[in-house]
């Protein structure tokens, strides 16, 4: 094998791996969006729950700077 052939093979494999990665990300895109929406909804509900709950007496945590 010559050096040129080896470079061509390496670049071909790198292109194949990048192509497969892009296809997988595109295929999993809707799942990622749904998961992000679900997590955002949980954060909103948790924030709403904290605001509506009566204040509890909790000892202050020390802050170290």
C-alpha cells in the first residue's frame, strides 16, 4: 500500500463514522426533544410546587467562599 492509499482509507473510515453518527443523532432527535420537554416540565412543576408550599423552618446551610 502506498501512503496515498492509506490516507484515502483512513479518511473514508472517518467519513463513515461521522456519517453514521449524524444519522443516529437525526434518528434520535425526536426522542431527545421529548426527553428535554419532559425534564423541563418537571422543573416547572417543581418550581411551582416550591412557590405554592408554605415556608418550612429549615436551618440555614453555611456558605463557604
